[in-house]
C-alpha cells in the first residue's frame, strides 16, 4: 500500500539523499511538494491503468444542439483523464466508430454511449492504496527525475534516472496490460459487419476507441 511518504522516500533514495518526513521543512521536501501533484497527474495520463478505471453510461445533454455534424453531445466526467474505450453497447463489445472527441465533451449520433476511462477521482486514480507496486516505482522515479537537478546538480545522475524512469514506465504498462482481456474489443468479421451495418468506410470520426 503506497503512501506519499513512501513515494518521497523512494525518490530520495534514488538521489542518494536521506529520508525526510512529509512534515519536515527542508529543501528536499519542498522540492517534492512543488511537483508532486503534476507528476501524479502526468503518470496517470501516461497509461490505461486498471486500478484507475471507471466505466460509465452517458446520456446526451438535451440542452445542447450542435449546428452541424453529430447531433448528440456528452459532457466528459470531471474526473476524466484519458479515454480507454468508447462504445455504443453496455458490454463494450464493439468500439464506437463514429464520434468526435473534443476537449470537454464527446459527440455522436446515438445515445447513450458507454465510456471506460482513466479517472483521477480520490477513490480511483488518486487513491494510493490502489496503486500497483510497478506504478509506485514509476512515480518514485518520475519524482526523482524532476527534483534531481534542483537537489544534486548532477547531470549524469539525471540522465541515468531518466533511463530508469522510462524502463519503469514500460514495465508498469506491460504488467498492467496483463490484467486486460485480450483483445479488448473483439474484431467483428465481415459477415457480422454487413449484418449490423458497422462499416468503417467513410468514417470521419475516431478510428478507434483507444488513445494509446
């Protein structure tokens, strides 16, 4: 179970610094405090982490009528970080092929839609007790990278930490992916597509429900 104290301790260990308490008024703690929220936000955004996933049914906003294009508008949840899957059915069996993804909303021609996304809610992505050990390691190293030059002025160490961070991120993503059904969406055959009318030709919307 991760804690903020553990993350600080892990980051400072990589820098060869002593452990500091989150209550200590010292430069190392102040440096970590300055970048902590931004680092966690960016680490959550970097992958489709299962521990941070939320799945919701969204109904179109009846108070908004677009002048052109897709006729239904769906506000993104306030805890949305990145989309993992967008579908027209509640079991997420098929990706929704015809929709737009804008900064604060989605638009489509059907309602409701079903979205699985990474959440920064305090009960999901920001709940440190849900974090996997590999994600904790990734965040520790990201913190270490961000404060390295401020605390050590050691460019060689900074370069090494960036390599370690990149490896930790890949490891965390690979381990997290092992918990996902494979494939996430079953690709429909041509017979199924012709029967259901699901054809990607001429699609001007998202080509996939995955963002990376």
